C-alpha cells in the first residue's frame, strides 16, 4: 500500500484497522498520521498503554467521530468507552474530534462538541 502512487499524493494519512493483524501492522510499521476508530464496532482491537504510547512516540493522533454518537446509543457507548481508554492511557494526548457526518443534521457547533467530551 505504501508503494502506491496515490499514497504519495497525500500529506495526512489515516488508518482504520479492522482486524488484529492490521492493527498490529499499524502499530509497528505502517506510516500514517491518524488512527481512527469506528464506533459501530466496539474496540475489539485490544489497545493497551504500551501500544498507545508507542503510537504517540511515532507521531500518531487518535480520531474520534462524534456524529455516530448522536445517531445511536450503542455507538455512543462505544465512543465513550474509546475516549475513556484514550484518557486513561495517555491523558487524552493527540485526540482529534471530527464529525464523520453522513447527513448535515448531525453536524454540531464547536460549543456542543466541547460539551460532548467528558474529560476536559
């Protein structure tokens, strides 16, 4: 994938691993900037403090999407669980909140987003 000409066209690369093998590859050798989390699936990828700090040292940022939390209570629980893990592992360093909205009705103002995040 890193040898693809499309990969070289972008300055910021986000990774969304869906399997444990892809997650371990992302943590060990894949050169990306953002590790994103899919709130539809619970964080079954077993992120721990060591992997979190390893990704921080490599310059990764962690993205959380807020619009799925507005859509469904299960997605909201998964998002809160992931944000709690990020906070307990590294005091919420390098966290990015983005909308990920598929519908314009799920976009919120910056003040609403500040209130969504429980670990200010």
